C-alpha cells in the first residue's frame, strides 16, 4: 500500500513538472517573439528621441519631417519610439508610433490625443511642442513652443484674442533692425539718416490686451513663404509697409546678398512695382502701386487738357498681377480725403457716365464693393490668402498736410484723450464690405493702435538736409511712418495672424 501511494505522488509531481515547464516555454516564446518583432521595426524605421538630437533641430538647412519618417509626437518621453505603417479600417495607409520595451500600444501619428493636440506650426521647419503649465489662476493651460524660439502661445486664449485692442509697451529688443542698417528704406521714411535725433519712438512693441504676440521670427516667416508670392497692393502707405517687411525679413538671412530686386530697381516713390526675390526660400515679396484699387483714367476737357477720372465700377488695370499672388495685402484710403477725390466734381465715373458731382464717401463704398467683387470672382480661398490693411490716422496739428499742419517735436505716444478712440467712417465701410464678401478676407485693423503713435511720423525728417541747410518746416509728413517704426508692428501682426490662424484652424 505504501508503494502504491509513493507511485501516485511520483506521477503527480512528474505531471506538475511537465505542466510547469510547458507553461514557462510558451510564455518565454511569446515574449521573445514580441521583443524580436519590435527590434526589427525599430532598426528599420525609428530614431531615438533626444533633446540634443541633430535630427530634431537642424537650422541649416531647416529640418522638416518627410512623409516616410514623420516627426514623432512622443519626443521627450524617455522611451524609444518607432514608426509603423499599417492599413486602417478605411483601407488607407496610416502611420503609428510604438513605444519601446514598455510597449504602450499604437498611437496614430496624425490623430493626436487630447493630451497631444495637433501641431499648428506644421511645415514651418521648426520643432514644435506643447507644454502644459499651471497659470496664475491655478488652472492648467496649454502652450505651443517653437524650438529654441519658445514663442509661448496659449492655445485657448488665441481663439478669443483681439489683436487690435491693446497698448504699446517699451521693449529694448525693438527695433528688430537697426536704423540705417536696411538698404530698402527710401529717403522719405529714413528719419534717423535725415537728422532726427530722438530715438525712443523705435523702442515700442504692440501688446494686445488678451494675449501675447509671438516674437517675430524672420526665418520662420520666410519658411512660411517658401515657394510663394506675397504682394502688397495699394498706395504709398503700403509701400511704407512693404519696405518695413523687406527689412524685417532681411534679418532672417545668413547671406543677405541672396535677396534682391529682380530687375535691379532701387526703391523710390516714382516706380509702381517692385519684386524682391529671396533666393534661399524661392519666394518673392512684391509691391504694386494702386492708389484706389479701382481704375484711374482721364478725360479731355473742352480746352483740350487732360483731367483725371476714377471709374468706381472697374477694377484697377494692375489686377492681372494680383491673381498670381499667394498672399495679398491691400489698402486704400489716404487718396480719398483730398484734391479732386474729396471734391467729387467731374471726377467719378460709372460705365461711360461722368458724374458732375458725386459724394466721395459713397464713391469709396462703391469702389470697395468693386474690389470685393473682383476678389470673390478671382481669388481661390483654398490656395490664396487676402488681407486688407486698415486706415492709419494722420496726426497733424494746426492744419492739414498742405495747409501748415505739423507734428514736429512729438517724441512720445498719445496716452489719453478722445483721439485714441476715433474711428473713421471709411473703416466702418471697410468692415461692412468685408462682412458681405463670399471670399474670406482678414481685416488687419491697425487704425486704433496707430492712433496712439503721434511720435512715429517723419514730420520734417522725410528729406535729408543738404550742405547743412535747415529742413523746411512748411510742409511736414504726419501721415507716413519712420522706419524702423510703426509699420513694423503691422507686419508683426501679419506674422501673428499666420501663426494664430494655424493654431485655430490648422491651415497654413
């Protein structure tokens, strides 16, 4: 009986040992296959996430992920990542990220989770990341950071931010380019070279109430323009802004000789078109003069003389050039407030009819509607972007530009007073017209922010004093702006709009 019991225990122990060994073998084989599979994928497809990795930030040339190797959304996690392409439920290829030995699972690269929102800066060439921090109210807030630039954009506040309500703050990092350093500022706006002694007017930065603007990054702006044409269309105020933009973007070039006017033209007030090529980015920044955006002409009077006319129902003859631009910045306004334009006698035309007398405000409204219709008929909103830059009020004291008005000696912005809230009827008309357009147009509404800046005009420093002679004070320029100066802020707002637009909608 003892032998029977002993045999029974021996058989039980033997079966238990066999079962144990078999289980261990199956478990080890499964883990081994998983590890080998990951190793194979990693060796073929992945890169190691490292803050110092040259594959993450290579400023020359600027790094941008390829379609075969998308930028990992898990960089900085401390895990090794690999990219795997599989066919999804729709029968389309989709790329996933797999995390090292921890084997978290598969995360679709282009389907971010709530913890990893979609990048708003895609295609810029800069490494971007999202950072969540506790704000002053004790709540978590998500920011976008661009590589070393650390722009710091609160994603939620961007949506509610009014870029044009705010104030000017002193900033010793401004101006972005030094006075006299940019060869594209023409004499009329080169106030320091023309003898202006005070310089505090160049040390101001626009600060919206509800958010901070991203710090201007010329290289990033140029990367956004890669392969594109940006065109400013309008009067000399847009030429003022055009020269500012050239100077700002020039700061992003390591080799500044690779930026040039394609026909070798020097900027003066006499020419009506300029095309500047940025060779390293295969893009152009252009200016086309169009005082009214509608067609200027002339008639022969009874004495045989030519008198100017304005066809408020016909687009300007330069419009054929506008079609070829990817980004357009329009303006008109200053030519509507003086001379025959303001008087409206024998000047405005619709069709072949010349009005003996016509109201200038109504003519302005009809001209803008003609422009808006042209935009609706000719611009492709999925491929082109349209800005309309608003009117900037002049700051004449004691008269107008041609009647003894002055702004000489102004060295500080306006800080209080009714003028800060003044808003021209022309801007209300612009808002109405843009709201009725089918094609989206972005209103760059700089009116109120320029109301502050009575200190920023050339005044008597729009021309060099030759041979020590005093500059004439009889006619001062209190409409245009010194460069560096206020138009730099307009271009910073265009840059901010492009960045914020991607943040909100994901559009480039």
